[in-house]
């Protein structure tokens, strides 16, 4: 009995090996790495990135997304400029400020046209209106969006910012200082802190700063001018997958929280993260006529006007197009 493999079998096996090798090579070539740096530690606000990974949206777009925590907007932007990151995720107002000062970057998507910022106060000494802020003390730290842009609120509400005492502290100690009555106010992100505090049976009075005029851009994606030019297709596929992550998170907030917690060692309970996800999506516009992440130039213009109230020297004569681009966003479905 002959052990020779028939010629037609050999040809078929060879063809299969070549085809498999080609698929593997194609997959390897398609996996474009995108380094992403958040401006802060993990929180429910970042759920869409993990949902996009969990559901395979990044993989389907040929994207290998490397996601990393941060230590403030300035550090994240510095790493971006140094070429260590492809995308940073931070409040858009910090990108606008940096661009006004000459940093060669742009916002490439904006998910929170208005940052969900505010203040917490104790029920026995509540702050419910802007006038209540006068005579109060507030804990502040580097990168505190609410306190940094408090002069905008003061100007719009016609209150005296000099009557609000700033007490230097640590971002992680704000609530502890408030509990201990060392300060009257603690800044907060309405989509992050309240769900955690409620789970601990801690009840504070919430002051929504946006309702009284503090309307600076929040959750945004930022990249360098160079990356937009040289890696435009990669960034476009990255955003397309991420937007699917947002859509899936809206359909299944608990699933989004579960996906995030897989990468969040020692994170809060599932119920808390699920509430953070839901709150985050309340501030995220649903794509209708424009694609998710679309940047309205009116938002940029308004932010520049508000920056001028804080630091007139930051008022820039740069064209609005220097601050953002929508070219990487896919059109909305009809």
C-alpha cells in the first residue's frame, strides 16, 4: 500500500496553507494600535471604550486600542504632544485652552457639549443658587474644572467671586473635607460622584453649575494635528468603533458597567458603575442629523468667550477651525 499523498490533495492542502497564511498576515496588518490616555482614573464615564472592546467593535475595525488611566489633563496633553499617545480623553475646555496657547492639537469628537459639573454642600448649610456661593469656602486642586472656571459662573450670575474662599486640597479628599466641615463646598462631576455617595448613604445638596451658566465643553477626544494628517484613517475607524460602544452602552448600561469592571480592579459595586454609565449617557446627545461626537462650532465660540471671562489673555484670534475637526466622524444613519 502506497503512502504517497495524491497530487490533488497536496495542491489542495498547499492552497489552504497559503490562504490561511494570507488571512493571518492580513489580520496582523489590520490591527493598528491606538494608544489612548484618559485625563483621570477609571470611572463610569469611560464605559464606551470597554464596551467597544467587549463587543469586538475595535477588532472589527482592525484597531488594537491600548487604554490607560491618567493623572490630569495637563499630563495627558503633554504625553500626547510627546508622541506617546494617539488620543487623549479629557474635558474639551482644556484642549481649547491649550490650542489657544499654541499647542498643535484638535478636538476630534465631543460627547459632552456641556460638562456635567457642579458643587456638593451639606444639607445644614446648602448651596442651591449662585448667590448662596458667596461667603462659602470650596476645596480646590489642580485640574478642578468646576473651580477653575468658577469666574464664568460668577460673571454670568453677577455674584462676587472674591467672596468665595478657595481652600487648597487634593482631588481625592474633597468629599472628606466637606464631611468634616473643613469646607462648605466640594466640586463634583454629576455623572460620577453622586452615584458613589448615594451608595454610601451620603446625601449632599447638589448644585448643577450648568443651569446657572457654567457651560464649558466636557468629555472629548483630542489628537495632534500631525496624527490627524498621517493616521486619519486609523482614527476614523477608532471613533467609528467607539461610537458603537456608546450605542451599545445606551442599550445595555449594566453590560457596559460589567465590561468596564473587568478592567477596573477594586472598582465600585456594579450598581454604582451602572448608575455612572446612565448619568454619563444623560449628558451625551443622541445622534440624529449629525453623527455622534459631532462638534458644533458654536460650542467652541461660546467656550472661547467664557475663557475670556477667566483669563482675558487666553482669548484667541485663532480661526475656529484650528480648534476642532469633524472630518473623522462617520455620517449619521438616516
